[in-house]
């Protein structure tokens, strides 16, 4: 059949119409389909809704994406975040102001309920009250006039069943109290004139130095509350590295850790009682640690083998004993005080009669000397050092303080 010009013109109009319909269909399809990336992963995809019959223009793709709900934020990971201490406290510790406050503060509510704080100012001891109600007192910083205490009752909620409380600081200069840590605090000690705290987190007991960088720096894990910090810096070892600073107990082991993330030394393996109640005591003069086990242990810091103090002229190990000769139960020993300059060991027991025993050790600390002149007190309580290694404060059976001088081995009434 021969095509005429009119026929060709009709076919051209048909093709143009078809092309226009296809382009309109593509535009509508693109506009009505939301981008998959704009849908939150936790919700199902939206069902298609037919366009109204009177719609002239397809909805804008931009408008469609704007009305879709935003993607939910990812949950934080379980990585523990370092706790920060109040800036006012950090500045107070790092930049201690000048002031006058007590030389020593002891909390003894069982002795004096109305005025439970025994304070030393100069050479004077007085009973006082403070505007705080502690459940426990951790430590007193005489250099800065800060008393660290916990106001909450002890709670056991961690995996290792370590009792914890909060940590606050009473400032004798401003007469105010700062909340430092609201929970998780198990113990506290001093390390080179800086406070060190044992905090329970994730079922582990961590040692932290809170003012190192205004953060809590972990130096050891799985630590018993019976940890002890060196009172000063040890001289660097022969290899030039920094000295060790923290002694702590893990199970039946005694370990020594470098404060500056150095290696940990195992000093005593498997020889300690599992329920050691008194922290090890440092003697930098003889470079040993004293451990209040039933036989008194002396642990050299140079990693040589630990040894037990013995009776003179014999091989029997020396045992800490009550006045009747029975050995101290390890759980009854509550305090251990050591004077390197006088080589005198003072031991406080809680049962049965709250005894205080004094022992003298030989020059090399290998033997306990028989000295009948050394005192033994019953119904007496050790309060603490009045002068470190020289004079110690005791409470007699009436609750009155007295001072025992280690050089003269005589009592002094304050």
C-alpha cells in the first residue's frame, strides 16, 4: 500500500504521543518511590498509596525524603568511660593553698559518739565534731587539709562481692564538702603524697590515681582491697627504669606494679592467706615489705625469696601471739605499724581483748628479739602515728588518748 503524506503525518503524531506517555510514567514512578537509604532499619518499608485522581504534578523526591523518619542513633558500646572528678577538687589537690588545719584527724565514733573526731593540732589532742556524718573515713590529707570519707552504707553488689561506698572530701579550709565519686569505692591509700583509690567496676577492683590527668588511670586489675602504696619514690633500678610504687594482693599472691604502666613483679606466689586483712607495710630503709601473716613474712623488693622472721638461736618461725601465748588469728589483726628507725613492730588485734603487742626485730630483720621490757596492752586501741615512726597515739581502756614514745619506750599523756 502506498503511503500518502497524510498517512505519514498521522503516524508521526502517534509516535510522539507514545513517547510522552512513557516519560510521564517514568517521572511518576521515580517520584513515588522513596530511597531505601532513608528508611530506618528497624521499621518496615512503606506501602504504596495510589495517587489521587485530581493530582496534576507528581510529589517532589526531596519532599518525600524529608518526611521520612530519621535513622535511630547507634547505642553506645560497653567500653567503660573514665570517670572525671570535679575540677574544683583537682585544682585543690594540684595547687594546695596555704592555710591552717589539723595535723591529723581520726574518726572514732565507737569511743566518743558526741564528738567522734580526735584531732591533733600541734602537740594537742582534742575531741571535735564536724558537719559531716560518715559511714567510714578513708584517709586524711594533712598537706591539703582534706578528709576523705564515705557517707553511704557499705554495699556488696559487684561480682567479686567487694563492699563499696561513695567518696567525698571535707575541706577544712572552705568548710565545704565535695562529692568525688558517687559509688563503687572500695578502699583508699596514699602513694607519693597523692591519693589512690580502689574502685570496683565490671566486677573487677581497679587501682586508680584520680589526679594524674584529672582522670582515673587503671594500673592493676583484680586487686584485693588490701593494697598498699609506697610512701615515697623508690630510687630507679639499675636498668634506669622508674621504681615500683604499688604493692597489692591477688588471691594468695603478692605483686608489685610500676605506677607508670611498667611490668608487674610477682614477689610471693601462693603463700598468703586468701583473706589477708591488713595491707603490706613498706620499709624503704631495709627495702622490704612486711606482711602480717601468722608467721610474719618479710618480702625483699629486689625479687629475692621472701622469708619468715624467726626466734633467735633457733629455726622455729616467729608467730604473732596473744598474751596467753596463743597465735593471733589472721582475721583478728586489724592494724600493723612498723618503725624502720627503731625496728619496732606494733600489732593491733580486735579479739578477744583488743590487745596491742610490740616486737623488736634484729638489724637484718631476720629474728624477733626477746625483750621483756616491751609493753603489751589489753583493752587498748591504736589510733595512729603522732610522729611517723617515733610516737604513736593509743586509747586506753577508758577511751582517753595517750602517746607512746618509741625511742624512750615510755608513755606520754598529751
